[in-house]
C-alpha cells in the first residue's frame, strides 16, 4: 500500500461518511500507513478501525465479516487467533493484481455501513476486493 493511495482512501472515507468515523489504512502486515478520526467520533472507534484493518490485512479472509463467518461455532479455531484480531464488520483487504497489499478499517457506523464504505473506498482507489 503506497502512502498516496492510503491518504486518498482516508480522504474518501472522510468525504463519504454520513457521520463521524475513524479510518485506518494498513499495509499488508497490518501496520499503519494513514489514519484519521473525524471530530465527534467516539474514542473507541480509533482502536476498532485499527483492529479491523489489521485483521483484514493479516488474516486469510478478505474481510472481518468473512473471517467471523469462517470460524463461527469453532472454539478451537477462535482460541488460536491473534488476540488483536476482531470480527466486527468494516475491515476489508485491498488487492492489486491478486496480491493483498493492505486493508482498510472503518468504525463508527453500524457494521454494514462501515463495511460498505470500506469496500467502496478500496474500489474507488483503483484496488480490488480480491
């Protein structure tokens, strides 16, 4: 994930969110490339956005929602995860030429809205969802 792409993604989220959110864009290792918290966003949205991006970048699933579905009802699988992983919707991996290049996490809206904005932002940045 290039800094220019990540900053454009942050700006796109800030422009499209209907109410205050936090956004975190990570590289393929889940490390910070760019982030922002809108005025009025709840403080916990910062950590939630970071964890969503981290999870989508580092897991074998394309989204936090997909990962949650994959491990649903499997205690052994759940127990083996990185403790920083989250299953809240709104974490989506970004791909370029079939290779995972990073991820975005959006937090502050209902999960399906966080997820929708994250997906639209990735596509808008010229990246793919898989």
